[in-house]
């Protein structure tokens, strides 16, 4: 397969390049920096939001586009898809999270469920703007690309190279508690029995690369882990990955009401895991179509172990090991104990 990846140096794109190379594919990447973290790839120096003329006159079997175009109508995605139409076999565009589905739709939406619309959901809905941007990109590609299009609708993705702190925090924090470098009492968010869905980006990337190689088109929910796991089970897997077992760390489960407004000023993606709960309108996303098409997910413990290894080697600190972070956790635990003790 001759694969073009628009980007390829970040998170999902990086893992898609790695997966394609592992199968013997010839990979080209479009890079604004003119460089790539991968060897054995062709690097095309260009900016897809400016003039992607370096792509003209070339032929590929497939393209993978991971760009979220924030502009109305997704003009950069539209222009790229139009430019590549006729010179690429199948166009893959990573689409938007489980949030693209309307909050008043089914509790477990599949790909046929109604999606969000402008003017229907409140403008201050925290998921509305980015969901509409993803849906606009889907429409743009469909309208201008003459060939099959693949839209993996991904959810929270985690694993090595994750730019957020949502999952990486946990194996790091629990490892610190086990070694005595951090307090043994660890704040855990919300309801321990709440089911959560997330995906190891390497699993999603490998499936996308295989689907593109097969020329597969269509819309697929690609939200893991293909089973229901509670938040308690996920954190237990992170504890095992850090070398611990039951009872070795004290998890204090702090209620959503307190966490919703604290820590103030910390971006959502820099907070540890999946709160506030009321931002996720569905109980789960139905990914059975993608599972039937070959998507699979590794155990949470494997993801946590690999993430811990990567974070220690490649991203020490990253805002997770700072005295400020530890102080915020202590303050929240103290406040929660006062609240819980007064009930």
C-alpha cells in the first residue's frame, strides 16, 4: 500500500504510520516542519491549511487525515479532499468522538443514530462546537472526494504519546504512591462503578491502517474498549501496571459535585479522566460494526504499563508530578473529607 498521512508526528497519526510501516506499506507524510519522528518515510514539506501544492500530481492508494478543522464548513479539509480526489483510492478522515451523536438520541448510539445539528443543542453545550466541526468535515469530504471514504468516529484515546493527562496521570500517580514519592491517599474521581469507554490509540490506528489498505469505506464508531469496564476496574489495572495490588494504595472517591468546579482554570484534557459526568450524554457507544470489521482492543493493564514506561522515559513531569499538582490534590481531599464528614 502507498499511504499518505497528513501529519503523522503527533498521537494517532504517529501510531498509524507505525502500523502501516509494520505491514510493509510505503508511507508519505505531509509535515509543516519538514521532518518526521519515523524513519523510512517520505517527508513532504507543506501546510495543508495554506498551499498543499506539494501533493499535486502524486498518486497514493489511501490517505489518512487526522485534522480537526475549526473553521465553518471545514474549508481546509474540503480543499485537501478535492485536491486528492482522483489521485487517491480511499480517503480516511478521523471524525469526531462519541459526542457527534445528539444527546436526546438512543442511550447506546450506533452509526445510524441522529447526530447533532446547529441550533438544536444549546450553544453553550461543551461538546457542540467541536462536534459540529467534525460533522462538517465529514460532509466536506463526502461532497468532493470521488471514491470510498472512511470515517472512524473515535472517542477518548489514550496510551503512549497521549498529549492529554486524562489517562497518563493514573499509572504515574499510583506508581508514586507505591514508592513513597507521593501521598498514599489518592483522589479518584466520581462514581467508582461508572462504566467508562476509552481506546488505546495504537489499536485504533492499526485498525484504520488495515481498513485503508483494504479500501474500506463507511462510518464506524471506533470507541473502545469493546467491553464495559468501571472506573474502579480501570484504576485497578493502572495500579497493577505500576506494580501494586489490592489495598496497597488508598483510593478516596470524591463526588462529582465538588470536582465539577475544581480545580478551576485547569483545562478538561489536563484533568485526570472523564469528569464531569454530565458532559457525556450516552451510557455507552455501540462499536459493534467496527468490532465485526476487525477492530480489537488490548487489556487496560497493557495500555497502562506501556503508558507508564513511555511517560517515565519521554515525558517526565508534564505537569503531573509538580508540587502544585500535589497541593491541589491534598486540598481537594481535605475539602471532600470535610464535606463527607458533615453528611
